[in-house]
C-alpha cells in the first residue's frame, strides 16, 4: 500500500540525523523516532491527500506505488462522485510522468480501472472515455518500447471486454492508428500499429474494418521500404479476410495477397504460406481452384527451404477447404437444420434406394467407356446422387481415366459426345476401328518400325463385338482384315486367348520391352492375364445379372476364358479392382505401369497438382530438402484430406496412409494412432475393416507412445466394427496390462477408463470371461489412481451383469469379489473390497435390497479387521454413504439393525480415528476427499 511506503526523503527535517550522538549527556533515555509515527501521520490523511503526497514524491518507487494503488483509492472514494473525478484527474497528471516505468505501471492498471468505471457508471459517467482512453491512445506512440507494448495490450484488452464505445473506436482509436501508419511515421511505431489494426479487426467488426482499416491495410501490403510491415500484413492476412468477407477479399485483398506471395523477402512469403488456409476460406470455390491452387504450388516450389516447409505444413489444411458434403459423404449437424438432415447413414441409404436397379454398377458390368469411371462413382454401392442414372454427366477432363490404347484420343473424345444417351454405349473397339478405317494412310506410315518388323507374329484373334443399331459402321470380315494387325495398341484388339496363351505372348514380347509400343502391349496383356484369373465360380448368376445391364450399356464383359475381352474393358476393370480393394492381387500387385498407378490416384475434388504434392510428403527426399518432420505434418492433416476427398476417393490416399503407418519415426505413427478412429468414421465400416484394421492391429503391438493413441480412443474405434470383428479384440485387451515401463501407471488408468466404455459393446458372457480378469487385476494395482478408476469399472460391471437375464454372471462376479478381496490375507485387498462396496452404493449399481443380501454381510464382517485403515474406511462407508440411502432410513429390517450394531461397535473401537468416523459424521468430511488419503500407494 502506498501509505505504508515511506522512504528517507519523506522524513521530517528535524528527524534527519537524529540519533544516539545527538542526545544530551544528561538524558538517560534515548528517543529514536519510529516509522510507525509517520505511518500514523499518513493515516490521518484522506485518500486524495495520500495520493497527492506520494504522487509528488521525487522517488520513482513511490510514484510507481501510487500508480499501482489507484484502483484501491477509487474504491475508497467511490461513494463520492467528486472524489472519483478528482482521482481520475490525478491519473491524467500521473500519465505525464517522465519515468517510463511509472507510465508502464499506470497503463497496466488502466483495464482494471476501466472495468471499475464501467461497473460504477451511474456515479462517474463517461469517465473512461474522457480520462483513460486518451492516455491509452497517446501511449501507442510513446518513445519507450515498454510503454508502447503495455498500451497495445491494454487497448486489446479493453476492446475484448467491450469497454470502448463504438463511437470512440471510430473517432479516437482508428484515426490515431491510421496516422501512425503514415509513410513518415517511425518504422517501429508503424509496424506495431499495423499489427494492432490487424488484431483489433475481429473485435470491431466488418463495418469499421472495411471503412477505416482495410484501405490503409492494403496500402501497407505494398510498403516498398519496410519489409517488416509487409511481413506483419502477410501474417495477419487471414484474419482480415475472415472479417471483411468474400466480396472484399476477392476484390481488394487477393491482388495484394498475390503480390505478397511473390515478395522478394522469404519471410513475407513464409507468412503467406502459413495463413493460406484462412485466405482460402474467404474465397469462392472457383477462385480457390483456379487461382489459389496455382499460387500455392509456387510456394511449395519456392527457392527458400523455410517457405517450402511452411507451405507443406499448410498443404493439408488448404486441401481441406475444398471439402464438400456431397463429395465427402459427411454431413454436419447445424442448429438450424432439421433432425432429418443429421444422419449420414439415413441420407446414404435413401439415396441408394432412389437409384434404379439398372443403374447399379457391378464388377462384371463395368462399362467400356473410360469416362464412366469418374471419381464420384461408387462401385461398391450405387451411383453418386450427383450423377443421374438416366443422364450421366460428363466429368472434368482431369478426372476421367484416359485410354492408353488409343492413338486418336481427340477423335475418341469427339465420338464419345454422341454416346451419352442411355443404351448407346459404344465399345472402344468400335471407336478405334472406325477411326483406323477413316485414317488408314497415317496408320500405314506408322506400321513400319523396328518393333513391327522384328516382332514375333501375334496369334489370330476372334472378335465378338456387339454393334449398336443404326450406327452405320458395320464391321465384317473385310473390315477386320482391312485393319492392320500391327496397330493392336491403336485399335484396341485384345485377345480372348486362354491364360496359357497370354503368358506365351508376354514371353515373346519380353526381349523388346524397351520399345514403348511393346511396353504398352505387355501392360495390356498383363491386365488381361490378371482379369482372366478372377474367380468364376458364380459365372451363371453373374450372367443372369448381366442381362439387364447389357441392354442399358450396350456392351458386355465376360469373365470366362472363352469370352471376348476388349482393351478398354480390361483397363477399366483393373481400375475398378484397384478402387474397391477387394482382390489382393490387384491391390498390391507390382504389375501396374506408372501411368496406371497415377491414374488410380486421379480425382476431381481438389486440383490434382495439390494432391500429388501432398502424396509426395512421404517421399524420403522431402525430409532432406524440406523438413525432417514433414511426414508428421502429413499424418496430422490426413483425416482432413480424407474427409475432403470422400470415401469414394480413399484409393488415392491408401498407399500414403500405409507408408505413414510404417514410418520409422514413432511420432508419425503416434499421430496416426490418435486419429485412426476419426478416419474410421470418414471411411465407413467396409473400408475400415479392409484398410484400417490391419494398421490398427500393428499399432497395438507398437511402442507405448503409439499404443496410448490407440488406447485413448479404443471404444470409438471398436464400436465402428462389426460385432464378430469386435470380439476378436477381446483376446488382445490383456496385452495392454504390459507396458515398456512399469511405472507408466497412466497407461493402465486409461485402460480402466476405456473398459468402462467397452462394457456397452460386449455381451455379459464376454464381459465375464475377458473383461472381468483385467478389472480385478487393475483393482490390485500399485498406484491408487489406477485402483480408484478400477473400482468404478467393477461397479459398472456389477451393474451390467446383474441386469442381464439371467443374472448368473453378476452373482459369480460378486462371489469372486468376496473371495479375492473381502477375504484377502493382505489388508490392501480387504480395503479394496470396501472401496468397491462404497462405489456400488454411491452409483447404485445394485438395488439396495440386493446389496444387503449379496455384499453387506461380508462388508460388516470387516468391523473386526485387525488393520485400523480397513476399519476407518468401513466406518466412513457405513456412516456417510450407506445410512444416507432411503432403504436403510425407512425400513426397519434386520439389515438395518445389523448396520446399526456394527456402527455402535466401531464407535467403541480402540482406534481414535475409527471412533471419530463412526460417530455422527462431520459436515466437512467427504468420502471422496478422504478415500485417496487412506489408500496405500507407492507414488
């Protein structure tokens, strides 16, 4: 307190030098003035008098103390309006202090004083606006850095608490900030003012920001002299965009953002990369796809490693801004939405039911038109609702799978435009043969090359092509002969030979594999070879299902070894197999060419270049040239990218996810382990069982740092699995009791927490057979925190097993509790039994009449236990928990008499603590507070 701070300079003049030597020799008593004498003098002063006295002191510390005690002084005089105004006037004079520490101390108290003025507004109206706000604004340009920093913090705190009126913001705050950012302003002041403008924009709202802040902000983005100013603008660009909205962002801010992203200072470009996601959220989808994507690719390939590092860290969040519920398959519940829009499964089910049967795409009914394989088509179910069953839309060019067998892609695309009607799907053979008949001269020129001259002749192939009616291009024997045999890669003539013949043909072509044409031929034959090895045990039923599809699509795919296979069909079949990931050979075979692997990762949700860059984050070279933890950033943002692409495009991320799951860095695997349950929700049960369960199993055997991520969300993941698959993990739960470090007790505590949640997923028999041994093991843990959670676990287990029909397992569990704990030779086991009973009573895991029959008799026998700790806990349980239940308060039964007799015996106990807790319990004593103190623990 200011009135207690008194230094030497404030002593009376007659006290200076007063001491022992000044006493007369005749005096027997030495009088030394005490500091309490001067304190009593300050007590005689009014609050304003003390304030004036020490505010005028030449000692800096006294003036600092005055600034620190201003709020207390205001509270003392708050009843008198004149005194309050007088204190505020003293604050204005103190603000002119020449010492920076005094001004900084004063500014730290301003937000608290302003809040006091707001609470006492009737007594001192307009006090803040008239006396305090001018000081805050003036200190923004103070010469001392500490004073400026405290004033900036005070201004933001006042705005956050809404203590500044809107009129004052427009007329007093913003004009000063605009003036401080003028070209002739001090460099440091200008940089700090820009930062304050950016930070206060979300607090003052869109209107003030657009009118008063945005024009100057745009000017600062182009400040040619100070790169620090441009860097601050770039770092806060996202916040400004989010405040002003889409229109102002696209019209005024985006041109500046493009300039900042190409700034010659790498720090500015790095700041742009860090805020890219926020900027993207404030733009429309078209600009995001056409302009921002290309701009981001430039940042990823920036010469500066720091810029590339920041760009790759923001790549996943930027991709997530392309998310669309219609493509991702996920719908978010909003407050203004009806309940019928909140269920994803209901929506998907309804849409699948609305699609006609003839629109279902099966493996054996894959169309030969490669453009049908758009990324939004679900092969495992039905067509996406966005694609009409009767009028399929034409996908974008980058999402369709190009045909490597066609030498005339442009003519094929042109001819495909006439084939968009239902039932008029042409086969690729028709299109290519027609093209070769029209352009025979160019093809003849292409015939003569080294491969065609030296190759082993191919066997003769029969074609079975169904021609559409009215096509006008009938193919007879002459037409087939007129097509040169050597143009097989261009005319899409693929064999229907048997598996043996296909193998022989590939062996003949192996010596010429270096030729690109030969390589393309080998790829086609390899695809046909894999297709011919598919299981055909259900061929008859498949043929029956194919009949209506042949009528719709106008083309047929036969899985038999004697049926026709067209090149387009084989290629599309391989894409389909790779997508649904049902056939292990097609999903993991190394026979795919690089082009086929690239096409398997094509989608149309986000620009392909962005996805390719994201997939490259697992490349080991990236860790050397960009960031050693780039794989961790990739793993962190993978659920968001997967949600954006949707489950229909999971095949694009599958390989990347598997690579991350096997990464050498445990931090990468730990990141995936913590998010695998979220990814399971995104992918659905089928893809989860196929692709995530194996990785989940691997995480269960990993390091404890990785296993804890799986364990924390064990219930969330297992509830998404089928019940049969879920039961397989019952055998592995016991493994969580074993850790790399036995002192890692939090691991076992988390296991107990998860087991409580897992009780709802399993049957009573499974709980008794598999979860019960783990729970009883945890109840005997060395750490009290683990045991405390385990008692709740056992209580919930008793509840579930007792409610099961018949409650045999519940009775058996209670019997085991009595045998293993109630009659345990170790006192800690008997104490654990009392804890379990206390939990059962508090949480009402058993009806009180059942508790009185099964557990209470064994509980009361512990009144004669030889260890006082057990008797103390028993006394607490009986007095503070059991007797508070209505069953024992109202019923005059033998159980109540037994409890009262036991309590009376405990009141006569030889231990004073037992007597105390057995008596009328103190109101301040709680079982939950004392339980942990009486529990034994090694930690």
